[in-house]
């Protein structure tokens, strides 16, 4: 399961990932992080069976937790299958199928937003 963690200026200075791992025994994979002095945002991946426990600990530590179930979204009416998103995707979540049509593999998407920025027709968007 993927969770988006948002930190405020107080919480960003705390070792919440380490504390959560120690308390729950869950392995936490950090897929993307943007942390500054005043706020932070981290996308993590955890085992489904530990998700509820991890969420509870993070929320108790002052972290805003958002569950991400979906990958980047593609509007089929706007997409012209140019491949700009295919070439920029760092995890190969966006590829061409055998018919040269753009397809998205949700499990590989890390919500980096690179594809959204380069899409010339604005056919891609991130949920939330």
C-alpha cells in the first residue's frame, strides 16, 4: 500500500519514519521525498497487513496520512499517444503497448508528476 505523508514545521524535525518502524516492525520503502524546514511530503510503500498500524502511529506522531490507491490518471480523449510521458517516466510505469498506445502500470507509479508536467495535451493528472 502507498501512503502520502505530509508534515508541518514541527513534525518535519522529528524522526517519525524511524519511530514508526521501531514501533510497528513494518518495513517502510520511501519512494519519493520532499522535505524542507517548514513542511515535508513523503510517499511511502508498506505491506498491506501493516498499513492500519503504521497509519495509526504516524497520525499519533502528528503526520497527515493520505492513502494513495491510484496512479497517475490518463484522459483517453485528450491523449494523442505521443510518448512524451513514456520517455520521462523514471520507473517505467508508463509504456507503449503493442499498438503504440500509452498504458499505465499503477503498481510502478511513484506519483512524481514528471509525466504530468511534460504532457502537451494535459491528458495526465495526479489524484488528490
